[in-house]
C-alpha cells in the first residue's frame, strides 16, 4: 500500500556527465519559480563549488529569478573542472499519519485550537469552535511524534521555548503543531506539500494540487497571534527540507499506506512493503506514544 512519487514527474534531474541516468526530479506546480528550484537544489545537492543548471531542450541557464520553472530535463554541471557534485545522503524521516492523541498532548492541542481556530492552510474557519466541536479539524505535528527519539538525539527540542518541565521534550508543544483539516493533514504528513518560511511562508505542492494549496501562504494567525505559542520557523524549515528530500531525490521516498480495509492483513501489508522495519517502528511508536508500562 505505497505509492510512487516519481510517477507523474515533469521535471527530471541529471548530472551533465550522465545524461541518461536521472538522479531525481519534481512534479512542478505553477508556483515553483526558477529561484525556488535553485533553493531546492541547495538542499538536494552537495557541491564543492558553484555549478550550473541548464534546461537540456534549450540550453537556457536557470537563474535567480521569479519566472515559472518549465517542465523538462535539467542538467547539473560544476563550473570548474575540479568541481565535484553529488546527491546528499541526509536522512529523510519516515512518518505516518499521526492521529494518535494522548494525555501528553491534550494540553497543547487545546492551545493550538485556541490559537488558530481554522485550517491554517486553506483558511477554512471552524464555525463550531464556540461550542467546542472540532470534527474535521486536527492538530498536526510539524515534526512527527513517531520520531521523538531522533528529535531528542538531534537536540531539536532547543527550538521549543515553552516546554513544561525539564523532562518535557517539547515535541507536543503548540510551537510544533498546526491546525488543519483532516484531508490536508494526510497530505502534510506524507510530505505532499510543505511551507517555506524563508519564502514568505509560501506553500509548495510536490504532488497533484487536488486541494488548490500551491502558492497560498500559511495563515499568519499561527505565527503572529501569540509569540509564546506561535509555530517555529526552524521546524517549518525542517519540514520543507524533508519534503524536498522525500520528493526529489532518486525515485522519492515511499508513501506509506494509511487506509487498511476492514479485514485486511495490516501487518502483512507493512512487512511486504518497502522499508518495512522503519514503517513498523513508526506505526508502533505512534500507537504506543504516551502509554506507560511502569
């Protein structure tokens, strides 16, 4: 129950010396400019010096400008003979739909609801908020709870300033949570879209833009209304990097299934799929998060 991110790509990446060996690609949507593309390549590519990116069909050099990126095959070439260029080996975090809500994060979920009151991606307001009905609206972690151990190892908790106590890792802080519609939540967790805080909080879709999100801006309410609880740029920036890696490197990271039909062999589906160990670990951590066996 996984899908192929490379299917439907209309931008293909190659090293100049290996024109028939694609190193990645992108399903480009209208909001993506040449400037955006070059920024994404700074995440995807490790180079010893400057390199040039050209559209193979015309030889045109991609520039730091706001012209829409054209579909096609793009070649990357170092500007000097001694220059080296390679695809990054930065890890991409496996994540699943993080719907599990435990006692640990009830407090911050309430704060996120009070802060946002709407889907911060689509702008859809919860008209039932006054009677505390939140059906269809979900508190969404920017950095996934299922990877809390990695969060601690990499000291990402330093980005959260409203931790409750020394033992609180901060992963359930309102600063790591956004309010979204449930269908938008699924796409965010799958890295089908992301938000670039360094580009005016623009939303970039890396898949078919079914929900018309591409080019919109993250609602200011979640980043300006309350300084103590506002979403942190560092975490949004992390998510954007992960989205680039998940969607543009090689054939892309697998998209793990979320809809297991009644009576289906869920464990069998996971074990027969790609990266079975990581998928199973993420599922178990998400489901057991906050449960104490002491």
